[in-house]
C-alpha cells in the first residue's frame, strides 16, 4: 500500500482541479488565522503569496474573492487584501442569530431525547477537551464548532444546519483572531452540561445553559480589543503549502 503524502508536503498541480487549488489556498490562509499567525488588519501582499503557493495573481485573486465573500478578508482600494476586523455590533448580531437557532435546537432535542444517539457527541466533546489541554488551538476551534453543528444536525433540519454552518464559520474566525483570556470559551465542560440536560429531557435547563453559554461567549468577544497587527513574512509562513508544477 502506498503511503499517503504528508499534509505539509507540496501539492502537485496536475493532481488538483481549479476548485481544489482554490480550497488549498483558502484553507491555508484560514488555518493561519486560527493559529493566530495572521492578525486583524494584516496585509495579504500578492507577490510573496503567489511565490509561496506557486500560483499566478489571477488564481490568488480568485481565492481573495471567496475569502472576502466569507468576510475572512477585506479588499480595500489602494491597500489590497487585509485580514478582516470585526466590530462589536457585527459580533453581537452573529451571536444573536446563533442563539436563536441553537436554543430552539436544544429544546427540540430535549423533547425527543429518547431517540437521540449521544455517543458521537460525547466522543466529540472528549476530543475537544484533549485538544484544548494539549494546546492544539486550531484543532480545538474546529472541534468546538463541530459540536454545535452535530447538535443541530441531530434535529435533521437541513436549512437550519446550513444557516448555523455559516454562522459557526464566522465565530470560528473570531476565536482565531482574538485572544480571550476572560472566559474559557466554548469549554468542553459547558458542552457536557448541555448534553446532560438534553439527555435528561430537561428543556428548561438545556435552553438556559445554551443561552448562557453563547451569551458569555459573545460578551467576551465584544469586550476584547483587537490585537496589534504585526507584519508577517508571508513567504516563510506559507512556503510549505506550495503547489508544484509538473
């Protein structure tokens, strides 16, 4: 059996479609944000990024359009692409929307707790706790978001799941962009408590815990100041993500 290529090895362009190349660059930039290697306001200069990824400016700008659409970056006249800064008002709106969806979710799940399989959710929370303790920040952020998505998926409502997926992507970026020392954000203990209430069929307790969970979370972000923007060597940061031509 052939060994799979390590994730940090250069990708072969002949093996990748345009969409796969776009996703490769998109994910590399998002991962750098989640790992706090790119701060709000940091400039994404085209020349070093093209060299690092081994792509043309046309390809990079195509990815920039997607990143801007998802509010990961802002494209400003005469300044180019910058990592997006998020206002307190915008943050509040995102969490209010999440609260509306997720409080309804846990209430409905508590009503039908006897028919819900909690095994995968509990396993996810255990993984989340392990990654947090190990200091694997980006992986913890992803698992934390997955927990909330798996909860809403259990209700089998594809429209609500799609809405929440978009909102979680936004909040995951907020976590990656901002230090949050005041609150043990989206902690595994809080997730376990929410699961326990749902499993016990306690609608009131489940909705109260989810409301407090998201409210504390949102308040922490709104009170945070933006971290200082430092110049980053983009070529060095992404040199192991190069797409090699054949």
